[in-house]
């Protein structure tokens, strides 16, 4: 008997999280859920080469390890870092 593909909409939140954490390679829809972003946002990140993806055929895949790396490396700047950049900008600018 052949295993039926998993329909993400029929899983509850806990089952979905468990499934996504056990898979090493995710589809676009799964990766968007994993990152908690919309599919169009994920596609934009891919198009701008901000997130690694693999396309062996027409379908695009994402390694969960790459998604974790992106999450850890895309942190927001803290307030002091932003202030330093802004003050540096104004010091270099000619008014």
C-alpha cells in the first residue's frame, strides 16, 4: 500500500511542528510555515538570494539546516547599533 502525501491543512499545530522538525528537506509551503513567513515572502527571499534553496527540477526545496542558519543570522540590530550607523551617516554626509 502506497503512503499518501501529508496534507498540511489537516494536521494540528503540534503535529505540524513535529513533522517539520523531523524533515531535513522542506517544500516551499513547509519552509514558509517553518519560518513563519508567507510563501510570497519566502519566494522573495529566494529570488534575492538571501536564503538558500535547491531546484533539481521544477519544484523548489529548502534544507532545514539552511533555514535555521538564516534565522540565526538575520537578527535585527539593537538600538545602539542603529544609533551608531545613523550618527556615522550624518558625520559623513555633506549638508
